């Protein structure tokens, strides 16, 4: 079975604050709706290609703390590492507690 690929996902209420917080936030679409349209299009394309995706929510609470603990900047590279870490943690916990 294919392992899912994690993708950073945002809640609408958090989007503008996160965009301002990220060092590279100006590279993200101005509005949540614009971001959502692009991101959902990407998800659909990847699903059509047979890629299994798992959304990982990046929030103003979890991401800055995680970055600070590791001495990382708040940017796209750190977001990638963060979602990979969260998904690996979920998988590790799921294997410890099978249903």
C-alpha cells in the first residue's frame, strides 16, 4: 500500500495571520479562497495520478512552536518538514495503537 504524502493545509480563520507570519508569505495567494482553489486543484490532479494525500493543518499555535524548538525559520522549507514530521508521528502512534 502506498504511503500518503503530507500536504500543508490551513483553516480559513488562520490564513491571513499565517500568511503574515511566514517569511515567504507574500508568495502565497492574497486570499484564502484563492489559495483554496489552487490547492484543491492540486489535490484533484494528484488524486487522478493515484497519489494518496493527507492534509496536515498548519496553525498559528503549532507551527511557530515547532519551528522555534528546532531553530527553524517560518518558511516553506520548514512547512514541508513540519507536515512530514506530523504525518510520521501520526503513523507511529497509529502503529502503537491499532484499532
